[in-house]
């Protein structure tokens, strides 16, 4: 019996990004499809470009994470579980150049939230400040008018948002807004989240203004804190100046059975 031999020739794997009707890019390779929202109409990856593929895989993972948490701001350090530092940096650079993600400040990126009425929305100053601090392995807390506004003690929205940190002092330009992270003693960061923000807000208002807070103000602040914040305030009263303590005691006493929300 004769035997027929077939020589199979391996063909390079090719993938292309096509534009969908919605404007989103679709990666097509074999039978799998992955929406990428890339701005390029045609991107061709072949074996001769295999050095780029690991970075692209990291880019896809980064994009999925950002899209799942719109409104958050990210640094490369937040994404190192998805790849090496070099591949993460390269992926962020490519995605931002493609317009798929937005570079909001040096080393900080987001996947913009948008609406038909307002278009792309800028990230909050708090999201930017927290990402900048995380990038340096530091803590951050709102202070001054930012803390007072967050707790409903002031309607002022400052053009310059100030935060305190145990990392280095830095300033960030966010369009027309300015964000300052000011290095302070770790003692000022001993209380977490809402409890620490309350101390900072009262310090900003000053002794005279704090003494004039109404019962309505006290209830509003108390409702902005959760039960854990109230416990921490009660157990760490020594962190507050003497003139603040009567007001803090009133806020603790006004706490309902369950806090309405948690100030992050």
C-alpha cells in the first residue's frame, strides 16, 4: 500500500483590531473576540512582532481593570500584579497614546467616566491625591476646606485642594485645579478616614467657628461618619486639642444606631 505524506507548513498567527459599529475595537484571533475600545482602526500583530505581545497582554488586563472601576485613578505601582514594571509602563504609555485611557497627571491614569451631556468627566481631586500617595507608598487625608466640605461643614469648593501625607510634599496640576500633598508628622495621620477628616475639618474652621456649630451641624457630621469612626474618635480623643473635645463629644453622642455612610 502506498503512503501519501502531507507537509504542513506553520503559518504565523495574525490578529487584527477591527472597528465595531459602536466605535469600539474588537480583537479577532481564531474564534475569540475581546472588546478593547482602541482608537486605531487596524493594528496587526504577527510573529515578527512577538516581542510586543507580552506588553499587549498586560495592556488588555490593565484596560479591563480600569473599565471595571471607572472614576478611580491608577499609577503603575497599582498594576504590578499584572506584569513587570517595564511591561506595565509600556502598556500604560501605549494605551494613553491611543486615547484608550487618559493621562491625568504625571504617572497617573484613568479610564474616563463620560455622559452625553457633559462628555468626559475629570477625576475627583481625592482620587488623584490617593493614587499619588499610593505610588509613593504613603497615606493621605483631606485637610482644610476639602475636609470641611466633605463633612458638610462648608460649602466652599477650594480651587486648591490640600491633603496631608506621610510621603513627600508634592503639587499636582489637574487642569485648572491644583492639588497639594503636604508632608506632616505621622501623628496627624494616626486616625483613619472619617475620624481623621473630622479633626482636620475642625482645625481648619478654628475655635471660634467650631464653638458656633449648631445642633443641625452636629447631626449632619455625625451622620457622615460610620460606627467605626465614632469608636475610634471615642478611643483616641487625646489626638484632638482641648477646645475640640466638647464638639467631638457632641458628635459622638449624636451618632445614630447605624452610620449612614463611610467617609473614605
